[in-house]
């Protein structure tokens, strides 16, 4: 299937798409022996792509599901802490789709498919992210109703969430929350806004993927069927 040259270069890890466009415009890229400067150029499997006279080949795409433990950061590199990509047994240049803060546990998709990652993180595709929050105090139905209507945070109103009480008493509650957005520390800030700070937070489901059978710190490759389901969810054409 044809692919835009700048996307091909980005997928090969040469540079970002924008930087790849600059490389093309500068005449540093050739396809099948011909120097290319047009942005609309496409390449197909089997085409010979060179940058500054050196061959360029994209890495095969990989998709891994990680059950992130606490204390690990959602980053590719970090000199001060262990990162999620270090927990995935792969030599490919992978990155996390979205983030979970250091103390939050649960599901995180790790991949090198930038196009699918972008769509999964975009709110318009409404990808479900299901969390279980252990909070301080007993969460009342009226407070859950506020979550369902949207909470005003310092960066604006949240979209309506699904929320239900799994159990609770005066000293603490378990609340299930389903959101489609991906703001920084969003669930924690939502619960603080209704007066119930989070003690522990776990993401147990991402889209149709669950944490069943995946211990903290463990990862597994996605099946072909799961990848197809994610592509269908984000209305991507099959490669």
C-alpha cells in the first residue's frame, strides 16, 4: 500500500514528519535512484529509499500491552527513574500511547506505530479508559453525578464521565470511572474536585483490552485481532 515519503522516514526513526519534510525539501532523499523534493511523493513496498546516500528501512511495527507498576514513569528515557519502555522485551524504538503518572498502575499501550497512537489519543474517537480509584471518604451519589456531568478543572470542563460506586464506607471508597480524554492527572484532579483525593489509581481497561492475566510489570504483544480492533475503533484503513 502506498505511503507518504515523510511518514515512511518518520516510521524508520530518521526524524519527525516535519523534520523529514525538511530533509526532502533539501534534496537529501532519493527514491529508486531519483532525488525527491516533492511532499506528495509516495513509496511502496520494495522501493529503495536513501538519505544522504544511505539506505533507509522502517522498523516493523510492534504493539505491546503493559501492566504498569507504581514507581515507573511513562517515558522513553529518564535518567532518574525506570521507564515503561524498559519493561517491554524489544529492541525496537517504542513509545507509550499517552501517559499514566508515576504512582498510577495499569494498562498502557507501547508501540512504534505513530499513526495509530495519534488516533487512539484523540478525543474524537472516544477510546474508553476504565479506572478504579481508591479514594478518601465515602463518595455520595450526588458527587458521582457531578462527574457524569463534567467537572470544572483549571484547564476547563471535563467531558462527561461514567462513574459508579463499587464499594465504600466513611474511611474510603472504590469508584469506577470511564473517561475518553487524556489530560494530565485527570482522574486524580476530578476526584480532588469533588472532595475525595485518590489514594490508589489503577487503569484496568483500555479500549477493549483488559488487565486479565497480566501481573504488574508484565507485558505481552497484542494479537493481530486486537490490532485490527484498535484500527477499526479509530477508523484506520488496514495496511
